[in-house]
C-alpha cells in the first residue's frame, strides 16, 4: 500500500503492521554491521520516519553508504516502537535507489548559518528551519484566501505594470523592452518612450489599492494578494525589492469597520496556522523564538486596543522613556515608539488612528479637525507596525485638492476621481505585508529567510 | 437588521417580513406618480433586489430622480411577491442617499460593446457581464488553491525578478532603476549593468517552473500561482503582456501521474465554479456561450483521452481534412489541428504526448527513442491547448547536454543542475494559464475581458 509520512501520522491505524511503500530523501543515516537506520523525509510532513534495514537486504552495503539527500523507495512493514523516542518505524524488506546524492551535498549534518543557507536557496527547503518556514508561508497564504473568500470577498488581480505612482514614493522599478545600447531619442534628445512596449513610461506597482477601490465600488468587499515592488536602496532585515501584499478594500464601511476586519483577520490567520502547521509552529516556538506561542496566543485572545495618534504622542511624552527620536506631534512614529505603545502601554496589539495629514498618503480621508486623517496602523509587540490602512477620501472636491496639494496632476487620476463622481460611498481598506506576517508568525527575523528566492539590493540569485 | 442581497437569497426565511437595512447601487429605476421601483445591487450577489418606494416617502421626488449608480441606504420590509417575476422585494420606509452619481455616468441602460467597456475598466465590474466574469475569476482562483491545498501541496511564491530565461523565448521585459537619459557605460561603451539595482541585467519572469522544481524536490508536491510576463508583440485576443499562471510540480511522479493530476484538477475547478458561482454561470450559458454547460459537463464527466503526437499526426494526415497548415511529423500542432483532434476525434479533452524534442523546451525528459520528449499538452474542444507540461529530465548528463544543444550556458543553470546531483528524482509538472482557464470556463473570447486591468501591446491604462 502506498503511503506518505503525513498519511501515516494522520491515520496510523490504517498502516500499522501493513506492508507499505514510501518514497523520500535520506535526512540522516547510521549503521552497525547488522543494522542500518535511515531518517527518511518525503516532504509531506515536518517529521521524519525511521527506516530500519538489516544485513539480509540484498543491497545492504550500498544503502548503508548512500550520501545524505539520496532519494529512495522503501517497501516494508510499519511497526510500533513502544520503547523508542519515535512512535513507529518501518522495517524495510526492500530499498530501491531512486537518485544518488554525493558527499559534496552542502547540507551535511551540522549547524549552518542562515547567511550560508541563502547561498543555497535551491536546497535550503530541505533543512528543518526552512522547510518549516516555507510550509507555514503556504498555509498562511491559504488562510488569508480562506478568510476573505468565506466572507464573500472578491479576489482581484490588480495590475503589476503601472503608469501611476500611487504612494508618491518615487522608488519604483522601470520596465522596458527598448535596446539599452541603442535607445530611441525624441527631437530634444530625451529617451522616446513612445517607442517602448506600452508606448509610454511604465513602472512596477507599489500597491494595488487604487484599482482595488474601483472593484470595491462594484463588489462591496474585495481583496488583492499579489507581488509589489520597491526600489528602495535599504539593505535591512525588513526590506525586500519584491514582496507580496494583501490589500482588502471594503465599501459602505468606515475606519471602525476596517479595524474590526483587520482584528478578525489577524486572529483567524494565526489560529489557522497554529492548527494546520502544528509541528512547524512547535519547532519555531522551541528553537527560533521561545516566546512565540505566548505572543501569538495574546493576539488571538485579546481585544485589540485603540488610541489616537494625538493621545499616543501625549503618552510617549509623559512616559519618561529615553527615546532615540524625541517625540513631537507631527512626526511619524518610530519603531521604538510603536513598540513602547504596544508592549508597555497596551501589552498587546493596538490600533493607532488619526495621524497628521502631512505624514500620510493623499487618499486618506480628512477628519473634521482639518489636521488629521482617518488612518489606522496596527502595532504589535515585538515588531511595531504590521498593518497600515485608512478610510479613503470619498469627497470629490476634497480629494482633488489633496492631489493638487501633493504636487500631483489630477489628470493622471481621472478614473480614480470618477469613482467619487458616479455613486461613491464611504469606504476603507488596509495593507498587510505578507512577509512581515510570516516573520511575525514564525519568529524569523530576516525577510531574506522567509522568501523562497529573495530579491534585495545587489542580490537576485537563482 | 442589516442584510446583504446574498444573505437574503441564501437565507430568505430569516429576513422575510422583517425590517431590514440594505446598502447598494442603483442599477435601474422607474417611477409613476405614486410608486417608484429601484433595482438595487450591493455587489455581494449577481442578482439585484427590487426596492419599492411610495409617494409618502419624505424624499420621494429626489429618490425618483437619482442618476444610475447612485449609492443609497434602504430601510424597509422584505415581502414575497408571488405574482411577480422576482421572488421578493423590499417595501422601503426610508431611503438615505450615500453618494450621488450624475447623468454622465457612462453605463446607461443600453448595450455597450466590450471594446467600449475596456475604456472604462474602472466601472465595468458594475455591468452584468464583467461583474460575472470577475466574480468567476475570484471563485476559480480560490478553487485552484483549495484543490492543491487539500491535497497537501505547498504554495511557492517563485521570484518575479530573474536573471535567467527559462523558456529560451527571449521575449522578456527588462527591469532597471538606471536613469535612461544618463546611462552609466563600461569602458567599451556598453551599458554598465553592474551599476543597476541588482548589479546585473534583470528581467521579469516568464515561468516559475525551475524554482518550483527546487521546492518539489523538498516537499514532493508544490504549486505556484503568480503573475508572469511576455513581451510578445502579438495583438491577439489570446495574448497579454501580464497574466497569471499556475504551475504544479510533483516529485516521485512521471508523465502519467502528471496527466492524472491535470485531469483531476480540471474536473475539480470546473465543478467548484459551477456550484459556487451558479447565477454567473447561468448568465454565461444564456447570454455569452449557449453551448457552455454542455461543453463543461462533458469535461467533468469524460475520461480524458490520450494519444501520442506521432499517432495524432497519422490521424490528421489520414483525416482527409483541408488544413491551412499541412501536417508533417516534426512540426508543432496548430490550433486547427488541436481542435480537430479534440472536437472531431475524441469529442472531449485529450492529452497529446511525446512531442519531437526539437519543438519542446530543454528541460523535458528525453524518451528512449531519442527523438521525442515526455511532453503532454491538454487539448480541449473550442480552444485547443489549455495545459502544457512534461516529465522533467532528471538525468544530469542528459540535461547538461540538452542545455548545451540549446545554445545555453550550463554555468547559468548551476543550481538547476545541482537538483539532479543531490538526490534527484523522477518529477513532472505543468502550466495552466489562468486567463485561458477563465476564458474557457466563462466562454468569454478576448483575454482583455477577463483581466481587471489588462496590459497588452501599447496599452496600459489605469
């Protein structure tokens, strides 16, 4: 009977004392003169299964010497091992070699640094830590889809190629099919982008929000989940040039509905991963971040706090803490401030709302006070900001003025403005950086270690 | 009690004869002197709900004149309408205006061409056809995730930025942060890409397959689902510069396992969409493609045929058909040939396998005959090829030779070759173009009409 390690762990009784067939890779192996033991992993489950093979095996000598990561097919009987650490093992009657490895296999049985592992990104998912990271990444991605789809949200693929610069950040990647060594020029000796693939200058998107708004005004509740790009020259543990983002957008909804949605989502996805990647999460809690479960349970079980930016600034000023960046109303909060508020004041997740308009994007709704906008950032202990969002400006004239005030051209935003002209509604949304979420849920501290093949400044291997 | 149109259709009894609150957009409206009728849609469901309002309403005159697509909040009682076409309606006691529209709203109640609708992509999801298309797109995307996740596949985000050209097609988009009007040059006057963001030439990916293979050799079963890019200068109804692709990759598996997976997937996702987007699918069957249900049922209920390329060529030659492209062994099959095989010969979906090696990619496994490779294309009636895949070449020396034969440099593929060195296994995979799948399942015939904001040659609006 064909089996996988996952099927055996999930339904042991079905396979116990049966003749089974398994395929997988050798994680470790050792032998004495009469016996050999292989820890086999077949990729379906975090844990290995032990294979015992005996001298009587026709190819005993060859199996015994197989280099790590060789792939084999095993036939044998699954038996319980009441006296051993593992609950069961397979007594092999036949082992067939599927693919040889060599002694140069870079993942020999010793500790490797995460830095080294990045140089073998094609092999690192075979190592425990990364195997756990990328399975959690997959389970988390699914949890996000499940959360939104079960609530009737429509998944929108917003475009990657864009002519606009939604964040006004300017740090974008240009895309072109022009011959760089022979660029077409206009009469005034500038590059002639009308000759380019799209007939104009095109960049890679930094957000799908504006397009998501168009769809929210048709479907009420929508979300995006796709790659976004920043050409930021920051070589930090939290920045990548290419990362995935989730951006829900909800119509007939205000900033409070938005916070409720974010809170519900965070609790749902954490619970889902804890339940559906148990072994991996235990590994992280034991070996990567000892306080992980406590921190995540705290999120699941707490009511998220809410505080305005203005109140937060007051608290920080009165705190008596020595901050590297002294706090003044009008400044953006730094990670040290964010962590103080969530870790010391609220001891849990907290939304900070109503930031000064000058430090937030043009599309955020202007509050009555004319000084703040209906922004909301979710701060969590250990990290700081994990979600940023806002109620959107739905008033045509106010939005138009804000576009102008931000030095942008309303012409470029004609369709975005039209959304306010033809039956606009109150609406809101937020962005969750997917990699930040993976880091938060696994306790991994470098973004390069939660992306299968990370792309950062001066680095795009594989 | 708050309600949505979806909740009312799903659980009518709960709301019947109750005071309810609804929010949505006016799709159509008409009135006589004493009564008014609004067809309201709130985005949660394909169908509208009828709102009846009476002269007694305080703002009767204003509501009566609201332009299409204005957004309103309705309070009223849900009542059955046994004599009318619709099963129920809402007798409004209060209608509040949330957002005005104007008489210039481009989607007035008349037929518009799909070409025109592309010029208002920000509004077209408010029209029936596109509302149905983009909801089906969302449901289909979820069905794909559900299918793979339920089977234990790991979802891998393969990189968008790439230094390699996996298909050898050469039609890629270059990405850069260099100043085009002031490009840095090397000593021999070529563009100096070492000064670029990644320190070298980078393109947008055309496939995630090679990276997915690395993960399949750790997890056994994986899949990708992400955007891919082709800078093909083809202005056809089937080509876009940016489209999404699904690429499963399975280890310890051959071409037959691969075909079985593709067949299971196709049946699963079609069934899922038929069940979870019923109203939309009925709309397509009635108004877009009259033969749709018959065609899809045929796929769900049939065993997919299997035929080798060589046999297919024989059949085509003997068919007596007048093809635009005469058939010879060695040539790639054209759509006319593919459709003949699936529509006339098999009257259903069919896998064509074992194509001449010259017309297929370097990574496909060379067959014993040394002339063909273990490729598989799935052909379906009405479309032709919808899936392309293969068993991969797992033999290191054979793969190395094929890379050289294809004029590529083995050095560039060092990590891909290493996958064959360190415990390689038999493995296989395929690609499904997501937009092709949406077109197939909805009957829509232009790829521009199934992408929220399509990007094609000379066109990247919004």
